[in-house]
């Protein structure tokens, strides 16, 4: 494994971030700045908030005022109190544009949330997962067998994106040769002008309208046929959703929710796992000695990576949280990325430990009624990927700087240059 490059934030950048995080007045800290995540230097800010202000008010930011909740137990309290902390109108820190609002069931409260989620959940139910496992394994094998041994390539593009996009295409029964459209729509959904993914908000909206038009065609095709077991058929025939196509912005909202949800966790955890094993090479040695630890390692990868950094709630009423007075209407941001590094829950939380005893207690999937619907699919893909990786490669060496997403929501990678060595 490579130790010659700075696989995480370089020490000078991290030292400067620590100086700023601890030198600034507590009330001035704004942990939602996208550049902190792009540079991987947000850690000292969250460290200070967990220690000094686990429920912290930021009065000024580009997203307006918001509360940060940064410790494991308090995040769990918010996430399981939907009667106080609402998912409406959105689950991201930024407010929706009034002229481009995309309702989706993750940003709804019961009963509507429950009705819509119930319609699509069979696609990730135990029976369907059992049927998908051999399909996923075959695809993983094909992808890994195509990799150029001994040559530098981008793991994000060749492995992480390709595997997750193939899975999405299967879940949607999407035309196979056009499956990369799904990747593009996922990236565009969470992009802004700063991200480098779109040049303008107008371009972003135009591409999402193309997504809506494409899926509307699929909907009408499947609504006229016997129900299938793909997501579009389930929506088209579901009692609570069969008229969804007549509410185009809500239809688009649920589409992008399912696309992003099916894309980001697996994609960024696949890349994050490779990076983690380069940063902690002793763990790769242990993994090769005991492949039976893979299921636990998958949970540790998801904890260590935390593919979505936060989820937002909005206070429905005045409430006291962690000794702080929250007012009705306040934004309350659960920083999963911080809760997963809470030392009171995870000892040596910054370390990557493949046999960590409580790795499955990570909060990357959330708690309560909004817990990630596709968590079992993500875990299965990651487990199969690592089972097949170990059969083929003795090393996956990161040979260049990872390029991270400029976002305080999607915590992921745009590029990860690697070289693989045959086993």
C-alpha cells in the first residue's frame, strides 16, 4: 500500500483547519461549508462541537441559520422524534427553491411517507435480494476481470460507478445501454454551480426535466402491462402511487431520491473502503488473513466513510435538545459524519478497524422510520465486491490524490487513481 502520497488531508491543511476550528469563537463555527469536505478538513470542527457544543447554533451561513447536532445519542434522539422534528420540507440543509420544489417520501412525515415507502420497499425485500445476489456476483466478477492489472486507472469510474449503475438499471429495469444516464442524473441532483458538475442552475433543472420525461415514458409503458417487480412498475401499480405521474414534480422527487439513494452509499463506500485500506495497511493484511471478517468490515467501511454527511429536520414546535432551546421552524441538522466519529460510541473512532465490535451500530443509514430503505442492498453489493476482490488481487494501491466531492451532503469521490496487483 502506498504511503508516499497524501491520501487524506495533508498535515499542513489539517493543522490550519485545527487552528481555525479551535481559534475561532464557538458561535462563529460553520461546519456546512462545502470546501471543508472537499479538502477533508472538517474533522477538527466536529471534534470541537462534540466536546463543547453538541447542539450548536450557527447564525450565519450561505444556507441561513441552522442547528448542528453532532453526538451519536443526540442524533439518535432527533432522528427518532419525527413528531417533533419534521422531514418536511427537505432533508438537506439548503431550502428548496419555491419554483423547483421536488417532494419525495424521504422528505415527508407519516402517513404519506409510510404509504409511499411501502409501495417500493418490496424491491429490496429479502426474497428479491436472494434473487439478486447471483446477478450482482456475476457483474462484480465481470467488472473486476476487466481491470488492467499493473496499470493506473480510476477506481471510481471503472468499479464504483459501474457496479452501482448496473444495480440501479436492474432495480428500475432501465434500458441497459443507457444506464450511465442514471449516474449523471444522480450527480446532477445534488450539484450546484460550485460543484463543477453543472455550469448553472438552469442546466441542472433542464437535465432533471429530461430525467422526468424519460421516466414518464417508462411509467406509461409499464402502467399498461402486468405489474413487474421493478421500481417503476411498483409505483405505477401501487395503490398510494398510481397517480404519481400526474404530479410530475413529486414523481421526479421520488425518482431522484431512489436514484441518489441507490447510487451514493454503495458507490462512495466502495471507493472509501479502498482508501481506508491504504491508510491502514495493517487492516488489509488482516483482511487477507481472515476473509470471514468481510461482513463486519462492510459495516466499518460505511461507518468510516459515511456516504451522506447529514440529514436535516425542521422543528415542528419549540423543544429542548441537549440543553438548548430550539424554536419551531428552526433547521436542525444531524451530522451523521460526526456521530460516526463520536469517541463515546466508537473507541479510536478515526481509525479504520475491520473487526470493530460495534461497527454495525453506525448511523450512516439513519434511525427510525426514515432508516435507509436500501441498506441491505448496499451491504450485499459491498460484501460481494470484497469477496471477489480478494480472490483476484493481492493489493489495490492508491497512486494519486483522491478527488473529493465539493459538498457538505454527499461525502464521496470523483476520482481515485489506483493500481491493482494480481493475487
